[in-house]
C-alpha cells in the first residue's frame, strides 16, 4: 500500500480495520483480509475496501513467502534447482519437475526415452487428479461445507501420494524428473497399483459429484459469482482451468503437443459462463479426461530405459543460448525461462508461475460481490503461495 | 508464423524510423528473438497483437535479465618491418574497453487465436543506473501487469505508462534490486550474539562506518 505509505508487512492478522471516508460513497471500510486468514490458503493478503458488504476495491499484497527462488536458482547448478522446484507449487511437484526438465532439455537438446515420457504423462495426470480433487475440497470448505467433502478428497489424494512415495521416496517433494528422463524406473507392481487406483477413481468421482455437484447451496454460492469473460481472460494471461472455464479451449497439451501427448485421445472441456461454478465443474471434467489419459498410458507403456544413456548428470554445462519451456500444469501454464552462458549455473533462471499471473484478475472478479464471495472466488482461482511469492 | 527476418522487414516498413533487429539464439532451442527500440515498442506491440497474420494476443511470460558492465580486451596485431632487413616483427597491442551494461526485458508472446508462438521480444535500457526507463506493455497485454511490477521490483527497470508501478514481492521500504548480478546482501549479524573471528572484524567495520559498510538494502520497513 504505497498510497498510504505503510509497509505491507506491518499489520499482521485479519483485524486491521480502518475507516476511509469518501464523499461519494459515504463511509467506506478498508479491511485487511490476511495474511493469516484461513481462506487465503497461505500467507496472502487482500486489502479490501468495502461499501457496506460490497467490495469496491481489492488490492492483493504479495511477498510474505518470498525467498528469491530465482536468485537461488542462478547461484547453483542446473540439477541442484530440481529439488527446489518441488517447493514452488508444493501440491504439484511432479509437474514442476517436468516443466523444469523440459526447459533444460530444450536448452541443451537432450532427448528423452519413450518409457520416461510415458511415466511423465502418468505422473503428471495423477498430479492433476490430486490437485483438482484438493481444489474441489478446499472450494467447498471455503464455501461452508465444513469437513466432509475435503476429507473425502484428501482420502483419495492420499492414495495418489502413496503411489508417489513408493516411486520417488517422498509424498510431496518428489524430485523425480531428470534432464533426459526419470530418476528411477517404475516396477510392474507399481504400475498395477496405479491401474487399480485409476480404475477406481471414476467411481469416487461419481460419489463426490453426487454429494456436491447438484447441491443447491453450492449452486447458489457459485453460479453467477466472479464471471470472467474470454477476452479479459486471454488479455490478462490467465491459463489453465480458469481460462478454459471462461470459454477458451486453449490447452498447452494440445497446442504444443509436448511429450507424447499427441498420441493420446482426450477432450478439452470448455466452460460456458466463466463463473465460479464453471471453474469448479471444469476441474471435475478435466479429472475425467485425465482418467482416460491414464488408462491409455498405463495400457501402452513400453519397456525400455528411463534415462537417456548419453545424458550427463555431473559436469552438466549447456552451450550458451536460451530456452523457454512450458507445460500445462494443473494450475495453468507453468514455464521456465533459462539463459545459459556455458557455465554449470544458469545465467538466468525464471519461473513463470501460473497462479501468480492468474491473480491479475482477482480484483475484477470480486468487484461488486460480498466478502464471503471473495473467499469463494479466491478458492476457485486455485493459488499456492509457494509459487505466487517464490 | 512468418520468419523473424520477414517480420522485421514488415515492421520496418510499417514503422519507419524504428530500430528492429533479430537477436540470434545459438543454443539448441533456437528460439531467436526480436529486439525492439523503446521509442517504438508500444506501437509495435499493438501491431503484433492486432495484426491478423500474427494475432499475438497472449503474453505468457515477462522477465528481466541483468547484463552488467564488462571489460572487453581487444588485441590488435601490428607487424613492424625490421630495419636491418630481417623478418618482420609482430607486436601485440592490448586495449581494454569498458562495454556498458544494460537491463533487458524479455516478453514471450503466443497467439491463442492462431495457436502459434512463441515470439520472443526484448527491449534494452540504455544503462543500469540512471537511464533505466522502458515503455510499459501492460496497456497492450494486461498479463504484464504483475510481471512488470516484478521486474521493476527485482531489477529496477522503470516502466513508463504502467498503471500501478509498485514493489510487489519486496516491501515498500526496501532500497535495492535483489536480482541484479552485483547485488550484495545486507549484513545481518543479529543471529550471532558474540561475534568472533572474521565476523567480529566485519562488525567492527560496520560500527565504525555504518553507512559505508551496510549496503542500502539493509534499510527495511520491518527494522525502521
């Protein structure tokens, strides 16, 4: 808040309330929501100006979790940043790993074996399942459905994290991808477990949808709330399910066709209204498509190595140049921009954080709605502060 | 999408007086980029967005790069004929030249409408100290709003025409730009109750001349 000349770090807690007088609107109230508000999913602050209960201005305040990830990435080798990308969006470490590995592979021209590409797709789609089901649970929690839907979601998510743990050794900080493949191979019984889980996930989704999708209260809280139009979404750089909910069928998996995605048949669900309910529904539909991709991948996965035999782990120095690699992460387009000057460390290491850029339209979505709606809208944007603040 | 050379020709024909050039990328990715001059960048950006063959309506990534001043050693060889009639002597002359650094802002543009990209566009400031202003492209692509703020915060490039140019990740009272290559972390010895050895020498130096020893970044909103 440079307008008031105060530091964003000073007022902690959600109790910072101040009256602002404005001759046109009567008494406006400026409320600091966050940084330790449970609905902000981390340490995030919204400076909200209220006219009664209606929001007339909203300024997001960032930086509480800032540790200059990019500077740290520039001061270490390429490989040392790989485990650190897990900490960006800590729900989706597998896709963060993949985006970074893809950018480095582009930079250095490293090929990836077929089995590794299949494993990457399997892990990315499992990540998408657990991220989207978490989001659905959190969104319902935010809109007042305490407990049950979130616990249902977490029960399924824990099964997927169990798979990640048995493959990579860690539930959330997987550190699994390498430049030119994957760290370890998946055993046949791991694939059997994954098949089992995927085959059962559809039934769980049916159960979950029966519980909440048609729920009258959920519809009342989300339909027509926080409407985002397609031109506004494209102009503001919105990506991922939020863009598709606004009616733009843009999916990097289809557009760039990275990895082996062109081999798989899947559809890109597109919303019709761009409201919060559409953003919830798009995630449910995307999960159904992910299940279909997973079933195809687990059926066709070939035998073979998971690392390119010529890939260098030690003494990795890409030739001078630059590359921008991006993938369709569960939250949107996650990209890495790297400049190499021929040394073991990247000269420039940049993360394109999807949930940070998706917050650009937060104020537009919230204007005219109530404080309680802003919580639901923020929940539907799907942010993780580890990535927003980096 | 047309090649970058063709694009440059088209831009030069459309914007007489603009300086547009292709910056080659020698790496394996071969994502070459277009360097725009700041005076025409805003108009060119609007053209890139609105042109029907390009329709680059989606600005995916905006970022800064710091290129500090560097000394370039130029070696010139001169052959001096031997007056006694022997073979000519080759003398080498070394000349050091200071190449001024600059801040660079890189935009990665895609087209959602036509499904192509990326077009990489760069702009450079004149130097790294006092002439660091560039035109903001936020009025063209709103996606740049937070990212240009981030470049302003971490690199110190000033975007003219940005609707809300404030620090975004660091706090308002912060003075320096941490992503610059010559950034020095402020000394923070609070963690050491009884400084000794090298640290003691540093602390003494700091106490003797606080302004000189502590870089400007130490003045933070939380401490004041």
